[in-house]
C-alpha cells in the first residue's frame, strides 16, 4: 500500500491559494491586491537599492559559507536590536536570535512558550494574520481570540479588546501586531499601547509582538513604540521581527526572535530554548541576506539610502490610501471607504457584500482574498478607479 495514497491534499491558507489563482490567470490586465508584498507604481517589487549594493559587495567578498551557529549572525542580531531599540539600550536582559523570517521567529518563540508553560493560552486578535492560529495549533499551544475590530467604523474596538483580555489567566501570551495590523490596517494609539501595557502588567500576561511592517506606518522609530514601551515596563516580552517587507527581502527569509527576560539568566535560558527549537526545525538560519542587512544598517551611506527608500515606500502607501478613498467617493457617491485613508500599513479590509469578491475576480480580474483584505501597495490611481467602478457595477 502506497504511503501517500490515503493522504488528503493539505490545506494552504487563503492568501496563498489566491496567489496561485492569480498566477494561473491569463488576463493581461489582471490586478493582484492579495499577498502582502510591496509594489511600486508599475506593480513591481524591486530589490531596494541599498540591499542590491550590499548584496553585490558581499557576494564579491564573502570568503566562507561555513556554519555560524544556531543564533545566526551576531552582527545581524546586534544591528537589529540597535534598529528597534537604539544603541543605548540596557542589553543585559535583551537577546535576539536570527530566524528564517517572521514566521520562523513566531514558530520558534511559540515552541519556547510551549516548553516554558505548556498550559498557557495564546490570545490572538480577531481577525489576525492567516498563519498565527495554525502556528499555535501545530506547536500544540491552546489559543483563543480577543475582539479587535469595530465592524461599523473599521477602527479598533479598544474597550472590548481590553474587556476580553481581562479574561486571560496569569502567564497567558497576548499576540499583538506592533504596527500595521494585518489584515485590518487599524492600529492602537500610543496612549492605548500604554493602557494595554498596564493591563498586561497587572494581569501578569506576556506580550508576543509580531513586527512584520516596521517603518510602514509612521516610520522606523515611531513604529517601535509598543516594543520599547513594553520592554521598559514589563518583566518579560517576546517579539517576532520580519525583515521581509522592511528590507524587501521576502524570498530570502530573514527575521529575528527577540526575547526580554526578567533577568539576564532567564533571557539566556529562553534564548537557548529558541535556538534548540531552531535546531530541530531547520538547524541554522540562512545567513547571506542577514549579513547584507547588517552591512546596510552599519554603513552610514547605505543606511541613509535604505531609510530614504523605505520612507518613499511608506509615503506611497499613504498616497494610495488617500487615492483609493477619493476614487471610492467619486464612483460610489459616499464615504463608505474613507476609513482606508485613516489606516496604516499594507492592508485594509473592504466591507463588501458576499459575492462581490468572486465577482471582482471573475468579471474584472481583480484578485483579493475572501475577507476583503486589499494590499494597498498594489493600488495606483488607475487601479483605484477600476476597483471602485467595479464595486459600483457589481452592487
Ligand atoms: C500576507 O499576509 O499576505 C503576508 O504576510 C504574506 C504571508 O506570508 O502570508
């Protein structure tokens, strides 16, 4: 009997199914507003200039590809902590482990949590990134959800979010999107982050921050607010950083698991647990692009070039949001999508009747996931007009 004969086809999440459908579609004017990759005005995802230069330089000068260690590149880990927290931070209780992108960091941190507190529950926003709950489930950690969005205003339902988190038990983990919430685009204000921090402290909950869009909301420094605040006020913090979007290195898989312990000893123990999880998943994280990023961050002129390109990307997202809200007003005759201009990051969800998403895809070649999430980077003035007129025609 064949090993695979009875094996059912594995389910992959909706955004990846959509990406396959988009690739298979033969229409020349198809529009991809699905998977979260940055796109420029022409719909391309170019290599960032500073990354391209540092890549060429490293390729020309790399002298070995021998293993480094389970924690990955120390230069990268230090540069990333400097980026997130500034170089004058108190390092004694803060650790970083280079990982295979943000998903790798989430996975290893979740395994560490499972080893440290097998009965903890992970609290995940409703809605959240497609992959959050499956990671908890695969690791065998219980999870539940907390209210996040007010459906009428498409802004954070902060009162209900806090009320739900009051139900968490001491030692539970609260997964929070540090900026640019995926999929809603609705985010907490600094004052709300302060309030959540007080709640976590009072109830002895540990935050797990997912930082996948650093620099896309209000800039590198302001987007680190939640992380910095929690590290300063709480005994323990864990965070998963993805470099995919911020540095445009999606397929190279670079990220970091960040661990803040109550003491240096506790931080070291947690770091060793994360590295041990890495060992049985993929052994060592990939090095090349992590080293490229370390070089960009530590070279004054490359760093400047990187920051200015990231800033251009951020501003383009804001302009796209405003452009879409204006196009929707013009073609639909009301402000139902004004909230898109208020949101931050790569995504917002369009409130659409059921049937509109498939009709947009089948009749107009506009691809968005079933929950109505759009990748704002995929818009330009012409596409915004197309989406708005198509919604008008369908409804
Ligand atoms: C997304 O949400 O589209 C991105 O984070 C890509 C992914 O891996 O799902």
